[in-house]
């Protein structure tokens, strides 16, 4: 959601998060679709909340970014992302914006406000590079967690929980959403409002609504931003955030704001930028409407036994906690599962050499906020640490290095050549790539954990 003020990477979703997004889960990163901007941080990982591209902290408002558009074709190869198409669309920008007036009128936006809010808008073409960014190198999930869950952020989070205890009390009572999860989202999305991003939401969404390959999606975001301003919930100067249009400390896209923002203090405005009560309650409302289950955890760290069938480590393979326990999948501290009838799936983000996690319904809800497993894992773990919990017990395989994009492309191509992968190699690892890799691993008699390592690439090369 919110992108840090520094524009660390345009495809990360918040500041450091993007670093992780491209990580293991892959898939094009999108800014959020259901409500917030967590994705900004993690955009690269697997996809942000919705359909908008994920990215890093933002630059200055308007078109003041020190880095200009490269003038090159986009990496996606989409016909609307060629340099010629971008220049042509930019030349027609004013006409494109003006042509949206009839749709704005149907949303009860006044003509005076439409003209006032769109006057002087210019396209920010640097966004075209961010929209199609494909980083050559990515961070490992353990590096990602190290960056996001640290002592300084934990200390600040505890201060936030104490300072706004009354607001968190009221929100928990009204929505049944764990305060520590809300505080974790606030901390990871914007480092507690210190890295929200300063790109103009109107300029960013107008640019993307008129130029590039995501125009239909961003047309709705742009018109929704106008609705917010027309209603008076926020002022133009408050609506600054990521290059994809996410704004506020917990990064709401304009359409998500419309669905989830609430006026918690009764002042007649839904202010998710400067009003802690509205911010906390709106974030909780987002999670509640996405299916949050009151009183349930997000998941548990577990020890996976040796010789385990990792083909069971699949988001589609739900079993009760009792069934997992019968398979030897147990908590490191030996404690029983509080609700053994709850259903969960097994996640092994670093393969057989790293810790396992049993993910419950609330983990899936966090992923609706930002569809990256690494992001959701960071949120859940950070919330537990804010609650007084300890670091993960098991060690990560820190000796493993992340594959470069060139190597990821090669691995996908080799899997395709051997009949395991049926997609188009793109250098981004999602479920299809992991399934293909697991099938290859099973064929050579090694744990089918779907974890892409340099060793697995070498084995593919050798066959």
C-alpha cells in the first residue's frame, strides 16, 4: 500500500518489501485490489493486493521524480508498452482525461470539481518503467523477514499500540480483528507513517488510466480517487503515496478506500491518512470483510519430519491440524494445537532445509490484502512479536543464494524442455513453476519441496 517516501524500487511495494516480493512466490506484482497497500512493499513477491502493480517507496508529488522515463520499450512486451505507444498515449493524455468526464458525472462528481481536480494534470512517464520492472536479483525470504521484522520497528510498534490503546480497544470490540495484526500492517506498509510515499495519487492513477497496459484497471482507480475528493473525505494534498496510487499509512488503493474506509470518530470524514481512529478501524474493516476469524491465529511454525511427502505442501491441500499432527507435523515447542479441528495448509517457503508453517484461514485473509505468501508471513510473524512472541525457532538455509532472473528463466526453460513446465518462461516463480519443479524433484528421488536452488538448476542442466 503505501510506498515509502524514498522510492526504493519501484516495484517493491513499500520500501524494503518489494525486495522480497520477487522472492520466491513470483507472479507479477500488483498494487492492491481489496484494500490496502501492503503490496507496495511486496509487490515483487507475487502480487499485491489486487491488480495494481506493487512497488517501492515513492518519490515527490507530481512529476518531480529525479529519475525520468527511460524511453525504452517495457519488459512485458505488451503492445501498449512499446516506447512509441507510450509516447503516442502521452501526447493524447489531456484528451484521455477529459473523455472520462461522462463516467465521472455518473459517479455524481460535479463538473466544477472534475475540472478543478484534473486541471494541470500531466503524465508521469517514469511510472511506465516501474510498471514493467523485472529485477535481475531478488532477496531471499529470510533476508526479507530480517528487513521487515527488526528491533527498531518492534519498539515503534509497541509505542503505537500504547499511544492508541483506546482506538485499538474500540476497533477490536467493533470488528473482532486482532490489534497486533493491524499494528503489523501499519508498521510494514509505511514504517508507522514515516514512509507513506509522496507521489500524487491523481497523477499516478491518471497516468496509468491513459498510458500503458493496465488502463481499464486504473481508470476505475482514478475515478474513485476523484470520488473521494468530491465527497470531501480527503484533500488533494493528503492523497500522496505510491506510483500505483496506494496512499495512507496502511496503503489503501482508491477503490479499496471506497469499500472499506469508515468514519470511526463520527466527524463526517473517512480520513485514513491523518486520523488514527479511522485508519485503525478502516484497516480492521478491510480484514473483517475479507473473512477474518476472531480469536484465531494466522498460523503456526512447525517442524516437518524427515522423509515427508512435500507434495502435500500445497495451498490446495487443506487438512485439520489433528491430521497434520498425525503426519508428524508438530510445533517446535511441543505445544498442542489450540483448535485441532481447524483446517490449514502446509507452507515450506525454503524447502525441506527450512522451517515449515501451517497456515489457517486468517493467513489467507492477510494474503487478500497482499497476495504474497512472504508478505503475509512477515505480517503474521511481526504481529506475534508485537504480542510478545519469540523469533522463529528453526534456522533458514542461509547458505543458499537466490537465483538471478537469467537463471530463473533458464530453470523454467529447462523444466519446459523436459516436459514439466507448460507455461511461458518469464523469470517469475509462481505456483506453476513450483509444481513443475516438484515434479522434477520427485522424478530424481529428492524431496519434492519446490524450492529453487542453484543445485536444482545444476541438476536440470545435467539431464
